[in-house]
């Protein structure tokens, strides 16, 4: 059924060991690590390596220190992603970057003159790499001018050692500017699509009151090929996914932790989840669109044809790896206005539909779907063709998994340490999604189909619109029962 964002497990991201420069400062605030022998405290530089036990908890200061590169140390990319994703729950990105830069300046003596050129030449590429990773993975953090200013300041301090740093900085900022422009454009498109959809529905509902339903456009008059429609649905899915940043998963569920004495880092205005919410709205729209298309024809035979058509579309979505559209279609066909059309279903060939329903059966926490998703993910990793690399998960279930992970585990432990093991799992789930969303759609676009999918009028649970739909579409209610 239609979904809402909930109110406030192969490992892709597994954090590595702690920075060597923490070894001499072991204390109560140092990380707790876990192995087969149970919890213990870190014991020096090699205590927690990639092949050894992973971090389970540490103080925020210790985790920040572990992020800081030195002349002979750089944090693993997995740790960088995990910490930058989760740290925003405890400290704002500008404050985190300010502390990072302050620590680097102090450790590398970048505020002294003359600089130790040999030392800075070893350190420079590492800090530049870290900040580049940050801009690539979390570009929206750099919408704030303070973030860009801190970035420029630290590079300004190391630039005397190598002028190439300025060139690299300009390249990074240019790429960042392009990404931010694309994100802004995507957000504008969301607003336009919503506006055009509402306008189109309003206009067409008036038309439906004055014209008989057969005159109206229906999906089969726009596209009668299930594979083509499945491809266009995949276009829309991947377009939505491309705009969702990893930070939105954290910001969607941010709330005051009872064990956290610090102030929340997000005001309601800064909890930007625009793209995530737009994607959930798209799922709901597709559910209602499927139900609408099935209920529109006046004759049982025509309705049965539409049902069979969407069954074939759902099967093609499954074959492509587009599980979100697949579930939306199944949900639409299970809505009560559709499911109660007993005589219509009696005329339709439904064997394939029951197979697809079995694949998305919620029994065993969606065991069948999760098995199919793992198969699609494996196919994606080994495929030579871009068409076989597509993996679009059932998004509302992903949100549900992250929601219950967030609800089931505290952000901080009673001793004040950050519960880092929780964020390792969060990063695993989000990181896997980030890999899938980077896929470019290999199918050609069909503007007329895409326009119809975005703007076609649909039945709604909204009181006024729903009533208008009933008086128009359900004028002859006898055939609905």
C-alpha cells in the first residue's frame, strides 16, 4: 500500500583501526573494540586493523581525532564515510570541519613560519584527499560558505610548498559547484513536477465531468508495450535516486537522544529530506496511478486487459531489478477499488501476478524479496552489461530497516561514548544504496510516457478530489462490485 516516511546486513563499510597518533593517549575515552574474547580497550597502533576487531564505541573527540590525517596516516575510506555520515548527529559539519582544520594546523605547525616543507609535502596530499572525499560524498554540506572558507584556508596554508595544491583546489571546487547546481536543479524539478501534476489533475478532473471516460487518454493509448513502460519507470526511479544524498537518511530520523546531553545539530528547517520525501511521494503516485488505470475502463474485458498489462509491466520491472516500481504496481493492484473487482479478475490471467506477489510477500520480514535483492546485487557486481547492473530496492522497506535500526539502538552509550557499532551498520545499509543509485539508466527516454506518468490524473484519498473522482469515474457504480 502507499507509504509514508516513518516519523522521527556482506559488509561494504567496515571501519578500520585507529590513528597511530592516538596510541600514546589511551584513556577512558579511547575506543572500545570487540573480538572473540569480548570487549577490551585498544592497545596501541595495531590494536584495531582492517583484519582485526572493529570499533564499537568511542568518545566523539577520539573519533574526530581518528579522522585527522598526518604525514604517515590516512583513515580508511570506509571510516571516513561512516563518521561523516553519523557525526552530524553530534556536531554540525561546519563545526566538525573547523575542529579538523584546527587540529591539522596545530599538529603540522601550519601557523608557524617557515614551514617544514618536507613534512607539509607529505601531509598536503592527505588533507586534500580527505576534503575531496567529503565534497564528493556529502556535497550539500558545502552549501554553507563557512565550509568552503575553511577548505580554502587550510589549502592556503599548505600551498607555499606546492602550487599544484591551488590547481587541485580549483578543480575540486569547480566539480563541487557543478554537483550543487545539479542538486538545486533536481530540487526545482521536484517542485515543478508536483505543481504540474496538481494542475493537470485539477484541469482533467473538470474535463472528466463534461466528457465520457472513453474519450480520455489511458496508459494503453500512450504505451502498450510492458517492457517499454518498465524501462521508463526505471528512468524515473533512477532519476529520483540520483538526487538523494546519504545525509538525508540520518536527517530523516534525527531526534534528541536521552543519553546525549548536547544540543541537537539540526533545527526543523535544516533537516533537509526533500529528495527522500519526493521519492516516497512518487511511490504513492504510482500505486494510485495503477489503481486508476484499472478502474477507468467501463467494461470488464477492458479492465482485465489493463490488469494483465500491469502484471507484465511488473514482471519486466522484476527482470530489470526495479523492485520499487514492482512493489508499487503490486500495491496498486491490491487497493480495495481494484481487488474488489471480482468479475474483472475472473476474466484476467493472473498466474504471473501470484508469482510476483509471492516474491514480494512480507512473510519472514520480506524473506523472498531480500533473497531476490541479494541475487540482483550479485548480478550487478558481475555483469558486463549496464542493463544487468540495475538494482533499485523497495525503498520504503529500506527506510523501515534504517528506522528500526535507529529506534532500536541509542546513539550514545551510558558512559557517553558514541555507539559507533550502530553507525557501522547504518553506513553499510546507506553505502550499499549509494552504490546502486550511481547507476545511469541505459534505456532511451520516451518523453510522452514520462510526461503521462508524472501528470496523469489519479484517484486520491484526499476528501475533495476523491469525491470528485467518485462522481466522475464511479458514476456507474454497478460495475465496481
